[in-house]
């Protein structure tokens, strides 16, 4: 369907790390954190791997054997340390819900390979022109006793436009406590054909961070001290919505096929002009802002509710209730849409997420396994040496 482009970009990421670099694909965890009171929502791909970073993974769990892993994680940044709620709608690249593509090394490869893989995927595989990319690295923080990340500087320095930044931009922390470390970020210039160094980390919609590579080395303790982790790890995260905007040549994520079906559906139900992508003062009456907020919030509501976070009275539930009410107000007051509009957008969200395609693919796969299985049973039953009414115990068919 129309939504296939973004899905291809996503599978290309997973396949690159799986096929070229031996990573194990793992599913996204639900956005409701499991057993981690330090989190309101899952805010990064690394959350579900926290026990591996800390060296506390149950040795009998699958996780304990992970060395190289790749996935696409559903993330919500609407509360806690990473909260993008206030930016949503005002620009074209912050969301309360987004998908994060990530690759991980747990005590396996480190900085050099991580940087090489990321660069090769972006420039060779996705074909992004290298002269649109800028790289930042951790320049150190004397007060915190943290040295500059010279290793990373040296890896990038021969060929790349490099900028050092401090704790705020280039030292990633999961929350008030948890795994953390210096990071190196890859930024993309949507304009190109110029020198845009001054726009890196300057809140410009033209130059946007697309990929963050974190070198996990510490745990931030409750007393705010940094404890060295038992082993070093790599934790990367690239925003799917931003990657898709780059690959589809759009400055705003809302102009990609992840959002246009939703904006279109909102227009069909509203009493206002179509979405025109205006931002700031020229967006008279904040109509386009309302479109963006509603499109963003309906995604977040759908994913959260599907993962068992319902609008409610405290914690994540309260955040979701506020998100719902904010979306309702924009629908009714700005977009002049009738009651019921918000819920009526859910099927479009389901379409964009290809839930129907995924179910159909899985059904087809399962039905063909089932057919194979019954053929195997029939063949066995009809074999001449099949005696005593006892069916041979070994089965090759895995349903
Ligand atoms: N954890 C880092 C981030 O969220 C990299 O995945 O940006």
C-alpha cells in the first residue's frame, strides 16, 4: 500500500545489521515499562536491555546471551527526563510517540565499528550525501570529572565535520538514574550545499540530529555519582520519522507518508482548510499546529492503549489523559471537528502501522506451515512401515 516506503526504510535498517553485521533482531517491548519504576514510559530502545548494561540480567534469560542486537522500538517521550511534549506541533520533528531504530553491542564491538557501521548504512545503503552530515562528540566536562571522548574524535576526524559538545548534548542518560555515557550524534542538513556547522544543536529545523550513538560506560547512581559498568556497550538510536523525512526529501516529518494519511483523514472530518505545513506566526489561528498535535497525539494514544496504558489519574495514565484532552480541544476548538473525530482516526493509524499487512503476512506464513504439517502427517500415516498405530515422535514442522 501507500505506507510501504517507510516500512522499507525500517526493514532495511534491521536487515543491514542482521545480514551484514550478525545482529539478532529482537521485538520492540511494549511502551509500558516492565518492572522499572524509574520510567514513566519506554523512552529509548535501550530500556529493555538495562539489566544487560548493569550486568544484572538473569543468566537463564535469552537476554543474557545477547551480544549484537538490532530492533525498532516504540518510544514515548511525554514525561520524565526525556519529555518532548512541549515541542510537539511547534516543529516538524519532535513527537510524543516515535519509533527508534537501534543496534547494540553488549561487551562486543565498540566505538570504531559502531561509527563505521552507522556511516556506511547512512551514506552507502541509504545513499545520504556525506556533505549533508555533521558529527558531534563529547568534549568533556571538567566539573563532572569527565574527559573529552578523544577516541571518538580520532575515529571521525580524518573525514568528517566534527563538533565537540558538553554534557547536555553529548552525554546520554536514560533517566535520573541508569546507564549512561558519552555519545556521538549524526546530524543532517536538510538544505545542503553550504557550511551549516553553526546550526548543529541550535534548535534549527534545518539541521536535525538523526542518529545517536551512545558508548555506555557508567551507571548514574541515586546519589548522582557515576559508577563504572562491568563492561562497555554500544547503544544507538535513530528516529525512524526523521530518517524517513531525510529519505523522502521532506524537512518536516509531517510531510512523510508516516503522517500524511493522518493529516488527510483529519481534514476530511474537520471544518477547516487542508493542512499546509505552516509553523510559527504565519500559521494563523494555529490551524496547522492543531493538525500536527492531533496527528501526533492520536498515534501516542493508539500505541499506549494497545500496550495497556489507559488514560487515568496518576503517573503515565495521567499523562495520557492530558494528551487525550489536549487532542480533543484542538480537534473541537481549532479544527471545528465533530465529537468522535479522535477515535475515528485510529483506523488510519492502524493502516500507517501496517497492522493489517503484518497480520496477513503472519496468517499466510502460518497457514502454509499448517498445510506443510498436515501433509507431513498424512505422508507418515500412509507410509508402509507405519505400524502399531504409534506416530513417530520427531517432528520437523514448527508451527
Ligand atoms: N539511548 C540513546 C537515545 O535514546 C541512543 O539510543 O538517544
